[in-house]
């Protein structure tokens, strides 16, 4: 009887350790994603103000009334980044921020799949499909 109890306790400890590692992986995805996004956004804003140093000293209405070239497609954002424009780097940071929860859900799906947790695999798969569908519909302007 004692051997069975010891085996049951060992299995619970192993499950607990595996769950803890999974939580660390998922939390690291969030931490790294948000850190990269914040760094890129901050760098992009700083570069924008360095390149247009008079923006900081002008009244808001003057700055808001200007016509700025704002890249809106992946190609124009990439060109903006290649040319060292702050706005492109800022938009890349925003893109990283948007992708972070998607990567987190995908990571969670892999973790649940590895632990053979079928209900959570199904729920997480549904959430991932909803997220990806919303992006696809947004891209189609629907």
C-alpha cells in the first residue's frame, strides 16, 4: 500500500513541476513580447522626435494639422524601417504588441497538447481560431 501512495505522490509532484514549467514558458512569452514591443515603440518615438526635433516645441494644433506620410502596408512600413524612420519602427513595435497574445495562445495550445489536456486543447484551439479569423476579417475590411 505504501508503494502505491508514494507513486501517487511522485506523480502529483511531477505534474506540479510540469505545470510550473508550462506557466513559466507562457509567462516568458508575454514578458519577451511586451518587452520587445515597448522597446521598439520607445525607440521609434525617440527617433521620430530626433528626426523632427521641432515637433516637441510646437503647439499640438500645429503638429496635428501637418500632413505626415504614414505607412499603412507591410511594404511601406518595411521601407520606412529600412530608411531609419521612427514611425516605421513604432509601427513594428505595435505589430509585435498585437502578435504577443496570439503567440501566447499558440504557446498555451502546445503546452496543453503536450500534457494531453484535451478540454484545454479544444478551448485554446477555438480561441486561436477566433483570433486568427478576426485578423483575416480585419484584413478583408469586413
